[in-house]
C-alpha cells in the first residue's frame, strides 16, 4: 500500500455517488477521479483481500452491485469505507485512492485477466472462506 509523503496530493473534495456507485475525489494538484465502488472493493488494501504476502491474494467476485454504506475518516491520511457486503477492514490512503483513480483502466484490466485465468467472471459468487484463514495480528 502506498504511503503518504510530504509531496503527496491531498484531497479537496470527496463525494459518494450511490446511484452511479462511484467515489468522486478531487486533489489539490488538480486531478479529479471517479472511482467505481466495485474497483475499490475488489482491490481493497485489506489483509482479507491482499493476504499477508505474495500469492495470498483472495480474488474478489460478485461485487458489481456493492455500495459504500459509510465512509469514515482515519486521521488525516485515509478513509475506511464500509461496503454493503460487510467488508470494512480496508484503509484507503490518499495515495492509494490517487493510484486507483490514475490507474483504474489498467488495474481493472489486470483484475479481469486474473478472473479469466481462474476461470471466473466478475459476477461469480464469492467462494466460501476455507480453513486457511489466518488470525489477525
């Protein structure tokens, strides 16, 4: 996950659009992004999605209709969304949201390629959690 440095752009606007399922975010460097909730959810920076190391990622499916039910500030560096599927453990730093906005086409293509390689599509139901779930630290 990207960290926050002194040179990082800071958000000037943050709007949750439930109807279009997008987070609109503007930054002080003039950049403005409209990030789909689905992309935010499938690329959550949480350990539940990212795993605890390379190769431990959990491929997310069935998130097309996900909504953001709440968006809580975390200090002055991030927000923590609560998604309608119950996921709420991802901390989205300003840097990470900037990266999601800037690279969303590329990141979406990578996600779709991972789904295809696994023989899944984006609307497949999530597989039940197996016994390999690790305890939080």
